[in-house]
């Protein structure tokens, strides 16, 4: 009898438990885990890891995970919600290397005086652009394509246009120009496209074998002694 009351009383006061550990996120297989008991870790995707707790805890009170970098400052990781049924907590490792936005130039070999032209990007083509369309019109035409959310366009039809891709970011297909409809007086114009700055994808920080993710979870267990 006394034992049952004891258990009931303790059941009302959740026990706080700290779980900590670290793992190396490098490679593509299961991460190398260490310094921890009561959990295991698996890779879900690039930069996405799932810690499974051996015991079933009631709530995740707080959690902290830090990416400890071999050659830069530590970065805080994002932590997903606690899935109590599956005893899992997701950790998202930040990607610290920046994207480089691609820049492409469009130039005409002579200044157009009449006609219309179009720009195609990755299978889509803009509406017809006047021979003397300004940068804002070219930018709006590109952004009306379903595969371009945000570019910035500078320059003009006389000196050429510069397109900087923001979204999509990183490496993108080079645009093509249909120049058959524009003329300088009655002479054909040749448009050229030059990728002046190649886009670069952010690298996966988990590629570095010396990086580690350190985490600490505070969980409660509401049924002490049962
Ligand atoms: Ca824009
Ligand atoms: Ca390109």
C-alpha cells in the first residue's frame, strides 16, 4: 500500500533527465556516434539526422544542438519537434557555406533599332520584348517565367544587360536569346550570352570528417518507478 502511494506521488512529479552525446555527420552512411548512452542516431537526408531515444519519455523540455566546426565558429542546429510515439528528435545541421548567385550577360553586337526579341531559360520563354526594352521590363519578363522567382537585371539595350539570379540560387542554366526579330536598321543582330559568374551551391558541411554535432536534451519521465 505504502509503495503504491509512493509511486503515485512520484508519478505527479515528472523526473527531468538529461541526455547528451555527439556524432560526426560526415559521409553518407549512418553517422559515427559517441559520448552518449540511451540514444542512437541515423541519417535522414543531407544535414538531417534523427536521434532515437531508447526509453520513452513524456516531454522534451529543452534541447540544444551545436555543430562544432573544424575550421570556423560553432553553429547552432535546428531541432525538430519530439515525436513521443517513435521516441525521435530530429536535428538539422546548418549549411554554413554561402551560395554564389550566378550572373549572366546578354550583349548585342550592334545597338538594335527595331523589332522584338525573347529570352529563354530552362525550357521557358519570355513574352516578346521590344528592341529597346529597359532593365525593369526584362527583369519582369524573366520573373514571369514559372522557373524564375527573383532575378535582378541591370544595363540597357545599347550596352547590354546583366542578369543576377537570386532564386533559383546557385548554378543555373544559361539563358538563350532569340535575336531573329531584332535589327539594326535592316541588318541582323547577333546576341551573345556569357556566364560571367558561375553559380555555386552551398556545400554540405557534413562533408568534413572533423565536424561534430554535440547535443543535449532535457526530457521528462512522468512515471517514475512504474
Ligand atoms: Ca527581382
Ligand atoms: Ca550557368
